[in-house]
């Protein structure tokens, strides 16, 4: 990934998506905003108890990177696999007007100008771009979404709505918790082992606690996408962990509920 800076805002972009001239995207960090204390400083969530004026200013600042606030559509994340096909009628929902939908962990569109917005603090962001049909999607893959194959479900939904073909897709797997940090109980790793014949390649038992395992969510999602037809060379993995780098990111594992959120932005250029 590429580390970028603009007016004290630090954000990340993918090499593969940055090579495309019909879309714009970024993954925010916690740097460059005005939020204070545990929210310091680029918190982009209204749901965590931060000062609303601070969050407004943070969105105003990051919108200067080319993402219209009026065109933003927020997800409504609950760790499920519902993907919403976003239209102009959805613009502003979650930021300028109330939601009229709920329980949505993925957004997609083929309409230029609409800005898809999803939220993170250790879970895995999945960016999708179909350069043939000029369609995009963002999906939020926590461990629950991963084991429920939200990546494959997003591809299926894009095929259904836009005629997308997985082999045409460019994918970015964004900054999130790494395989050395994502320790979980055996009841979670067992779900992966029961569901996927490849899961054992990406699970390591703890050396200090027989009831714990470490799961590589980055490569688990990558393999799900490959099995769904995405070309391996079209998937870009992150090279940075949110839990290992709390100077740059909010991490739920480290900070608990007293923290802000990062955001994934993705839009087709008008």
C-alpha cells in the first residue's frame, strides 16, 4: 500500500486501485483531524460518543481529498453479509440524513460520484473494482463476515446486478488485524476449519494456551476470493496491522470501545 499525506491528513491507498483512472479511494488513519482524547484525532464515526462538531470537521477535511460529503452513503454494520446496491436516493444517508435501512455490511454501485463509506477498527476492509463494468463495492469482513464469505457474496451480488465477472475484478484487502495479533478461542477457529478445507493453512495454535488459536484473516479472505474466481495477481494484501500500529490506527483489540473509527472510501469518478 501507499502512504500519503495532505494537510496533515495521513491516508493509505492501494497500488492496484491507484493505477485505475476511473475510481478514487482511500483508507483513513487516525492522523490529521481535530478530535480529542481517546478519539484523537481523525475519528470518522458519529456513533462512538465523540463531539459531533469534531466529526463534522474531520469529514470536511477528508472531503478535500475529493469525496463529496453530499454524495457519501454510510454502511450500517452488524457483522452480517447484506450488500446494498446504492443509488442517488441513498446519497447523504448516515451523515446528512437519517438511514432508512439497517444491518448492511457492504455497499456497491455503478453510479459515478456516489461515495461508498464503511467503518473499521481491526476488521478487514474489502475493496472491489470491476474495470470492465465500471462498478465498485466495499465490504466489512470481521471474522464473522469472513467465515460467512462476505467477499464471495459481494462478488455474486455484483454479478447479479452489474454483470461483473470475478476474473475481471481488482481487489484491495485493507489495513486490519494481522495473523500474529488475531488471537481467538478454538470455538472460532473451529468454525473456519469446519467451513473451509484450506482453513488449516491460515490457522496456528497458540503455543501458550491450548484453548487459543491465531487466524490469518487477510489470507483467509484472499483464498475465499480466489476460490470464487478472482485472479490471485489481482488481489493486493495490506502490509500493515491496525493492532500493531496504534499510533496510526484505532484498534478495538487495544482500545476497546473508547476509540474512534477509520473509514474506507471508494467512488467512481464523475
